[in-house]
C-alpha cells in the first residue's frame, strides 16, 4: 500500500465555531427510526455508503469488517426471523 500524506488545510477559529455549531444543530435533529420507507435506494448510493464505511480507520488499519447488501425481500425476512 502506498503512503499518502495527510493533506491538512487548517481552518480559522471563526470557521471552527460555525462548523461545530452547524454540526451540533444537525445532530440534535436525529431520532430513532422504527418505520422505514419502501422507496427504493439507488444501488450506487448504497455502494457509496458502504465504501465510505469501509474506509473508516480501524485498529492497525486492518478494516476487519465485511458488508453484505441484501435486496431480496425473502432473504431479508429470513434474516429478521
């Protein structure tokens, strides 16, 4: 694996305050979800989300997790049961 140096762009004190405040406001709107939409999510969106999750740092940078995308409703029901 090639080493890629961190491209760090420092932001101003004022921008830190603005971003942190915006982030806090956004997170205060989160809720537990118990009902889900039946609207289909494009596979490209699902793949992007999974690739983003897979890029998260882990211990010793091993990324030991595996992701499975299940789109078949019968299989989903079997998993739930």
